[in-house]
């Protein structure tokens, strides 16, 4: 019943707006402020998703508040010897096998292997077949 009610009101809005879909949408939205039955009929198929989104949002906000409480007002310092600061970075820069940007896995790039003889034979066969077909 509610789907038919919503479709009837949408037809009415389209009739009032002479088929203009934008104005019909605006009219239906305006009616939903006064007609809870229409609003429910329109939202009912999407209600599970709407509620899931709202619950997820509240959970996210609660987690954010909890994380804010866990953060101390004064940051804690790291115990580090003054002369050790940056030495690891400098060692990495001096190294010959420093990883390139995007290759942080520190693995050297793979080299292409040589083509196998069967691969070469297959390519030669394809090339010879195309020559004979082109000559016809």
C-alpha cells in the first residue's frame, strides 16, 4: 500500500509541474515535511541502509572521542642520544643499494629473462603464417 501511495503522490507532483522532474522532486520533498506517511513510503526500501549509516557514524564519533581522551596534552619525548640522531638515515643514504621511491621493499628490480627457444619458434611460426596469408 505504501509504495502505491508514494507513486500516486509522485504522479500528482509530475502532473502539477507539467512533467518537470526537478520541480516534481522539489514538490515531493516539500510534501514530506507535512506528510509522514509519504516520507515513510519513500524511505522504507532504504531504511536499513539509512539506519546502518547512522549507527556507524555514531560508533565512529564515539571512537574518535575515546581516542581524544587517550591522547595526552603534553607529548612524550623519545629517549635518543644526541649524536645518534639521523645516523641511520645517513647510513642508508650512503649505501649503494638504497631503495628507490616506490620500491621500498628493498628488492632489486627484476631483469627480463631470455626468451625460450619454444617461444622464439612460436613467434617465427606466427610470422611465417601471416606472410603466407598476406600474399594470397
